[in-house]
């Protein structure tokens, strides 16, 4: 996706959150059980300010969030933080250096992508918490979100902080997963200390090269498939209770659970 497209999606999803949350701040968020809608809105605002501060000061703040953020009305905070975020993006080129938690990419474009993906997931949370219909997620944003979760969050986390995954992967027999959606597919291989992601050929094309090594050839133990927004909802555990998921999952439950647990730890 182009940076302009990420910013367009970010603006649309921020506007959707801003539209639906007033009057519902005390409601509970089923996809984030410990949060009210107000907590969710405050979190999004704090995340925006964290990225603005990181870009402005040239490094990530050591202590975050500052205590005084709790004293600000969540909606006021969200508006102020979003304005600061887009202003900081506007002052910089996407390729400018900016410290991030993801070693391979220390540029502003990482935060542009990350904030677009952060916001669409929390937009869904806001809709679930307010009882509003979940608006469609554009296919291009959803495909990119699946890619980011598998490679940037999970594969990188297992490689960098493998001890956090010992209970999950230490006894893994070695499994393969095929994740497929319209126009994109990924092969995931797991094993002790291993979470490798590769792009698969789809309609004669491949996406950018994946994370890790290995060919990923052979039949997958688990296959997940569905429309982009549905697969994004599945991997981020944002499916609406009581409604069909739209994702077809084929494979042993224990293997599916291994993938789920890796994702949960990587995104905490």
C-alpha cells in the first residue's frame, strides 16, 4: 500500500471512532474485556501521542503513558492526539529515520503503516463496544494487516524474544499453516523456537518476500481461508460473537491453538 493510502484509511477509521463513541464511554468492549469504551478511546489517544513524541524527540519515551493523560477527557484526548499525529507525519518524509520497536524498519513509514492498522482494529473494538454495525474493512488494508501481524508482530517476536514462546513452541512437533485470502496467501512454519512466514504465489504473482527461511513446500497441517476482512478479524480475534466468522479453518484443534497462542503473545 502507498503511504497516502495508509493515511486515508487512518483518517477514515479515526473519524468512525470519533463519530460513534460519544455517549457510550461507559459501555464494555467485548473484544477487550477489561476495557470500557472510554478506556479504549484513551488508549488510542495515548498511542497516537506516543508516536508523535517518538518522532518529535527522536526516540521512544522511556515511561508511557504519563499519569496526567488519565485526567483528560478521552474524546478530547483522542482529537488532540490525532491532530498531533498527522501533523508530525506531515512534517516528515516517510523514509526519514524514526526509532521503532521493529528492528528491520527504523523509519517514519513504519509508524504510518502501524497507526493505520492500529486504528482499524480499534475502530472495530469501538463498534463492538457501542453496538454499532462493524463497517467494512477495505481489502487492501485487511491484506496488509494480515501480513503485518504474521511477519512484523509474530515472526519478529519469536525471533527476538523466543523465551516468551517457550511454553507454546518448545514442544511443537513442527507444523505448517496456510493462510489464504483474495489475492494473497502466506505459509507459516512453526517448531521449537521457530515461526517462519513466507509469501505464496497467488494468481501468478507473489507479495514481498516473507520473514525467515525455508521453502514451506508440502501440504499444510492447518488451512485458514476467507475474505480479507474476515481473515483479519480471525487473526486479531475480533470476530463478533454469535455471527458466522466467514473464515474456514481446516486442521487439528491443537495445531490451530498453537498459532492462536503465538499471535496472542506477540500482540500483547
